[in-house]
C-alpha cells in the first residue's frame, strides 16, 4: 500500500485512462497471448510495452480535437493466461468480454496474436445480433485450419465468418493468402478497396479488428509475419477516421511483436493507432 507515502509514483496504465471502471464507457483489456503463432512469436509482450509507450503520446489528438480523458476509458490491465492452454485462454477472453458488454460498455482488446479476436466476437455477437466485422490485415486469415488446427491466428476470420456470416465481414489491406482463401473472399465480396464499399454496414453494429501487419514493414517491422506492399500509417489513419461515422461497439489491435524492432518505432506507431481507435469508439 502507498496511501501514506508522498510519491509521486509512476503510472503503468494507459495515459488518459479513468480510475474507476464504473465511470468508463470503454474498457481496455490486455490480451498477452501468442500460443498459435506460426512464424515469429512475441506478440504476448505487446500490451505491457504499449502501456509504457502511451506515455510518449500527447493525450490530445488534433485530428479528432479531443483529449483522451474525454473518451472515458478504463484500463483493466492484462488477463493472465494458463501457458500452453489455448482453449482456456480463449474462454477467459470470452468471459471477460461478455461481462464488459453486459455492463453496457465497449470492449477494446490489445493483443497478442489475432486469434484473441475470436472469443471477443463470440461475446459481442451474443449482445448485438446485427453484428458485422471490419478487418484490417495483410493476410486473409480464412484457412479452414493450419496444420490441422482450426483454432489458429491463420484461421481466425474463417471461425468468425461462421459466427457472424461471411456476408458480414469486410477486409481491408489483404495481400497474402491461399488461392482458396481469395476465392472465398470473392464469393462473399469481403475485400474492400474503396471506403464507399463499407456504406452497406452503416445500419449494423461493428467489431473493428486491426492486425498491425496491414502496415508496410518499412513503417512497422515489429510484427510476427511482416508482408511487403502494405498501407502507410497515414492511409490507415484515414480509414480509421472514416469509420468514426460507424456504430463501433468493440475493437481490438493485435500482432505487434515489439522485440523485432529495437528502435521501438513499431511500438510507438501502434500506440498511436490505439489512441486513434479510442477516439472513434
């Protein structure tokens, strides 16, 4: 206990977070899980590092003319996962997301690998029947399985499509995947090139999921599966700004692997993406 000490003591929560869960509109939850990573592990370290990096940000966004303390978000900290138990880890995410939705609040997950999106979408679908998913990524993530495993970051959007309906998924920035995955995207017209193609979702509740490898590796090398020919930060920021007119009820930002960028620029970039997402929730 530090109540009787003069301090001040360093904060380890996100800059601008409110101190009371009851006062929050949005609850941020760290999801340090990378148990199905197929190439470069390490995204489990992102939530903690992003919290520290957030203190290098201004809490004011000139783009949105808003301070973070106006957003009213609570930083719940990081979930503790049983190492090696994917099913139990996903269950913990689902239970916590469900509690947040049942309390009438919005959910913001900070990953971790992309599989952490699946249980949050499950809980969100229970609360909001009319749910669609907007997905930023370099990869399709539509495999039926990866090396025989259906619960994988490489198949997360396939599992999500089985929950919300593939017709309710829109994908932006995709440039890598199997031929069968691209055929599935064509079948359901999920791939988006122009912002006007999202207007069909204006009457739906939206779960926004951003895999940061949607950005070009020249902008963000610190990720598990870097893929050339990606978006620049400004392009992603413009997409996020466009989505401020949509009814976003939940979001996550995943797949930062901070130790692959010793400059820590990748972590700084993702912390600003998180700030942008907070501004539109």
